[in-house]
C-alpha cells in the first residue's frame, strides 16, 4: 500500500502541513519536530513526489552511481565509463534520452549506502548502479535487498557492477542485471603463477574482512595453495586492512617480521601492492630478485611501476560502460540477469623465481 503524506503526519503526530514544510525546507520548523518527521519518513519509507515529468513517467531523468571511493581508480574508471553511456548522444538533448548521472560516494559506510538508496528512491531515479563488492553483514544485506526491491517495483533499473547478486537472488529476478567479476578465479590463477615459479612461502595482504571482494580473492588464493598442500600456515601469513597503500606498507613490515623467509607477497589490489613494494625497498629488498610482489585489478599505474606489476586484469572500463547501457535500457540483460566478467592474468616484471 502506498504511504501518503497523511500517514507520515499521523506517525509523527504533526499536521500534514508541518510534514510538507519539513520535506520542502521552505519554512522554519523546530529541530525536535523536524527530527520526528524525518524519523517517520524513514520508518514508513515514504517516497516524495518528484517533478511533474517524473510523476508522468514514474521515473525521473536521474541515474545514481554508488561507489565506495571515487578517488580510487577502481571505482573512478567504472563510474566514468558508466556515465559515458548514461549521458546519451552528444547534442541530442532531452529528446535523445539523456539522463543526469550523479556519483554517490559512500566512503565504505553501510549507512551511507542505504541513505543514498533512499534518496534515489525518493527522487524516483530512472536507474541505480551499485559498483564494487558488498558488505557481508546479514542485516545490511537484508536492508539493501528491501531498498532494491522497492526501487525495481517503482520502475527503476538496478544494475550491479562488480558486485555479486544478493543472497537468495541467484536468478537475478529482483534486479535488472548483475555483472560479477571473477575475483575467485583471478586470485587462484595469480597464486598458481607464483607456485609454478617455485614459491612456497607466500604472504597475503587482504582487504577488509567484511567485503565480498576480499573473501572471493582470498578464497582463490587459498584454493591454489590447498591444491599443493600449502594451506596450513595461511592464517598467520594473511593480514587484513583497507584497500590503500598504507595498508600494504604496514602489513608487509608485519609479514616480514612473522616470516623473514617469505619469497612472495600477494596484495589485495594494485594500490596495496604499491605499498608492499615501498616497504620492501625500505628494507633493502629487491623486487623480484629477493621477493616477488603481485597485485590485482590492473589499474593504469600498474604497468608503469618499477618493475611493472604482475596483476590480474579486470576490464573495469568495459564493465562500467556495459552497466551504463544496461541501466539505460540500451542493451539486453544477460540470460537470468547475471553475467560473469572474466579476469586475465598479466605477468610482468615484479614476479620471478625465488632466489636459491
């Protein structure tokens, strides 16, 4: 049943006019009253009326792109590629089907993610694209699933880019499409490469524990080690942290303290790998003569590192552009709504055979 302004007023124990003033922001309202109204809006999941054109079409000209950190090239590349498809053909204007793409930077906060989804729902967004891994918290996943279901029910296209489908939605029925990265397979092939070179003491700098991307890449790494019977010591040789350079630096120092005989380090992503390389240089170690380093994602700077970084290439631009077309309805969704995006091993100078 559709929630009305009167329902919100009754819940907040104020008049409908007061609710309207709070939501429109065009009249001063006491702070306690405003908070009561906004809490009622959230509790009832009330959707504000958008512009007249939005009411006529059930959706607006707005497309939201949710990213964890727009300063991270991983997210910036996907967001930019998606926006290139959402903007429509140059010079066509509104008649050409152009939309306004806005990037919503969550900062990794589950609360901000839900807030942006709520705001996009209230604005009757034409489409929403969620990029990157999901936070593996049951309560949060349930809340996201509820928000996405309401968005799709209202006619909003929902596309996941680099994010696995929601639990219990393996057929993709509650979303327009999901483009999933082969993080597990890429992680496995990367470690298999190091094993083939002769490495047997391999440290791993993982991402945040609660992220699906972290878990899948680490599972691939450990699957490769288990296949040759080297998985017993992996808890001690695995450290978790943010997907940033500082995490790679600090974790590498700690790994060297725990296991001075390490011959290789695998990093959660390329940025973390750069931090690992800096830590090794500061300890007077040569890459790869003394120790090999590998990353993940194949971000633009990876090939320019010295030595160039062995990594796993994810087609971030291609996936982002495809997500944009799917969000705009310019490309047919894959069978079942879900498509796996392949990962490609890129062997470069930062890995070699262990010394001795």
